[in-house]
C-alpha cells in the first residue's frame, strides 16, 4: 500500500511538472505570436505530447529519436554509441576516453551532445550567417538543419556542402545524406 501511495505521489508530481511545462510553452508561443487555444493545449496534455516548439530540448530530442529512438544504451552495427550515436573519434575529440563509461552514463551523453553542438556551431558560425534563409536543392536552410547535418556528417562536410551549394554532398554508411538532415531539421 505504501509503494502504491508513493507511486501516486510521483505521478501527481510529474503531471504537475508537465502541466507547468505546457503552460510555459503556451506563454512562450503567445509571446512569439503563435496562436494557442485551450483545445490545442488540452489535446497536447491528454495525448501525452507537449509542444516543445523551437527549443534546444526539442532539437536534441529529435536528433536522439532519429539516431537511436532515444536509447542511451544503443550501439549500432558500425559501433556508434548512445542516444546520439557518437563515434569514438568524436568522443575522443570531446575528451571522453572511455566509451564504456560513456554508454552507461546518460548525464555524460547529454553533456557530450551539448559540447558537440556548441563546437559545431562555433566551427560553422560564418556559414550559419551566410546561408540561413537561402535555398539549396529546394530546401530552405536553417540553423537547426545546419547543426543537425553537422551532427550527422561533421562540420567540415557541412561547410563543403553549403559552399558548393549542394553539389558536394556526403552520406553516412547507411545512406543518410546532408540534404536529408537539412530537410528534416
């Protein structure tokens, strides 16, 4: 009985946090001039899906879902690791020397994603200023698309893609190319 009550309290706390997050998202959307009505908010809460909008959390979770369906323990057939499918060379570049420890540590994976995104944004800062809003191969270039593509193929390959106006594209071993990430994100 005691465990059941603790379980109910945890559900109540998490529900109130979700509603508070939903309310803050509605406020943010209202500040941005995006219309939000009670039925939209209610359907988002009832369906278990909260609108995250154009936030860092939404971006990283979309990348995570695309890479591993959000699984911190995922290892693909090529040896890429974790929720965001990092290669060991990228981990080494970020100062993470123990891939096994990385795989077992969700907090470390989140820190690695943030560090890598910041690094990619810094490396691509001039290209972001130059290309955001332009169209390449029929796709409007966005900062999130550039950063997602850099996560996929590395910032150097994204630079080559942008500066060649799409003539030089790269793809991973599974056939996913920069253009598809630019389009998706």
